[in-house]
């Protein structure tokens, strides 16, 4: 029903989302000095907070200072000062929405040339054809490193709660570390973390348990999960259904469904599966199938830009509609929907034949809009992908110099 889009959603933790529209996580690549949130993120989230969403989920905040996807990632670990995070939480909550922090470890999805570590469940690198060398070669994690990483997730969640966030979302999708453990393509282990799905899901389940035990019962815990990897022999929809069942007894409030990875970037609208070929709501068919059996409320993200499609998502049994790109272009889209209006602009499509490069350029376009908003400007969705990518590469070079210095100084202090 049309009215359901703006109806509240009570969660198991006792929190209530004001409506069924969420700003899904998009990696902002906007960390300031010390890999901390600064005024750019405050301004960006205040703009989103005023736009009418019921839930704002941050871009991925890294739990391990030595493991970042790229040099401008935000880090919240035991050593990070909490004040900038408290200001970030306040900015996100300023319009009445719930503010959740997405917490993540990149595993093997780390840019080549980054300092620190490149870990994975196994020593299996990303297969991106001629672009494979853009990423580091992973080493297989030891049991001690796995246990320490589980603890890092719990520490970040506890500190997010202390900073005033309303919940955390544990990122187990898009080919990051927890998703790598779930995937039989990336996880070739023969010990307790490899083989059957129950073993491959062990690290995710341990992270959820550790997080839940580190925070108050009223603090929300969500998981972002691939509905499928869209790779032959990879994590599929039946695996997703079984993992959701495993999560149900662990106090999870919401499971967000997306799909794909760096190797098969379905989440950017360049799908590799017939069921995602619709221009909007890429994963709706898969999510609808999962919603029929899911014991937990589901959130769907991927390509949603119009109210009609959002309502179709809810009609399928999904509880929350997630949007990323659409809100980077039109930050007040939920309020527009409430008043019978739609977005009047969209990003320029990327029609490059190189799938991996097109995916990177698409995300650079989205981040270009976020950087404009963070400077107090309006989005400019007509910006071409090549220009957005060049701007991002310049920012990343500057950020890499800062990150190297910070990491070296941090090591010297410890």
C-alpha cells in the first residue's frame, strides 16, 4: 500500500524506524586527518538528515587501521577519539532519522600500493582480468588473526554505541572479508572456517555474537548480505536463505540484501544474472523469494529511484527500501515522494565496455556528487564518468600520503 512507505517499523531491539526508507551505505572516501570524520561528513549527513529518510547508514567504517579499501577510509578502533564520531552521529540524527554505522573489514579488496595488510580466508586474489594487479595479493588468515578481527568488530560496535549511534550494520556483502569467507570461490580453507556453508558462515556468526554481547540490547544490529554473488559456483540465493536462518537466533534486527562483488559488480547496475536486468530494483526478484521464507525483516538496495518501484519492493514482502545513488543525486527524495514529486535528475549512464572499469567509474560519479554536497554545493549529475574518476584519483593520491604518514606515526607511538 502506498501509505506503508511512510509507516513506522518497530525492530526487535525496541528501536522504531520512522519510515521504510533508508539511505544505504555508500563508501564516502572522505576521511579527514587521522582517518576520522570531519566537517565534510557532518555537512553531508545533515543534508541527508533533512531529506526525510527513516534510517541513515554510514559508508563502511573500518575496524582495522591497517586494512582499508582505499586511503580515505574512516577508521574506528580502540585508539580513535570518539568526539568526531559523536558529532557525526548527531549530524545524522538531526532530522529525526536513526543513524547506524556500517562496520567492515575489506579482506582482499585492498588497492595495490596501500600500506598495511591484505588478508583473506585463503590466498586467492581478485580475478579482474587485466585489472587484477590493481589490488593486493592476499595471505590466508591464521586462526589468531580471525579471532582478533572478530574482536575488532565488537570493539568498533561498542564505541559506535558510546558515540551515540543507534545501531551498526555488519558488512558481509560485496566481496569484503565476511563475504569472502561465505564464498566457496574465495574460501578454500579445509579447517573450521571452510568447506560447508555452516563453516564458511562461522566468522560472520561469531562477529554477530561478539557485537551483540558488546552492546546494549536496545542497540540495533543489522547485517548486509549478498542475495547472490552472481558468479558460477559462488554464494547463491539458497545460501543467503540459510544464512538468514542462522542469523535469526542471534538478535539481528534487519538484513539488507544486495548483490555482487568487485569481480561481478551487480550492485552498480551492471548485472551478470538475468534476474537483475531490470533498470531499477536490481535484486527484487531474489529478495521477493527470500522474503517469503525469511524469519527476519529484510531491506533491499540496488537501483531504486522512483516511488512506484519502492512501493513494489514493499509489496514483495521486503520491510525497508534502501537507496544510495538516488540520494546522492537527490538528497531530499523521500520528502519529494511524500509530496507527490519525483527526482528530476539522474546520473549520466556509464556505457564503457570494460565492466570492471565502468563499475569503478560509476562509483566515482556517485562519490563526486557526495563531495559536492559535502562542500555545500548542489549535486551535478551531468558530470561525466571520466572526469569524476580523474578527480577521485587526485583525491586518493593526496589521501594516500596522509594515510601512510598517519599509519607510520601510529606504529611509532605504539
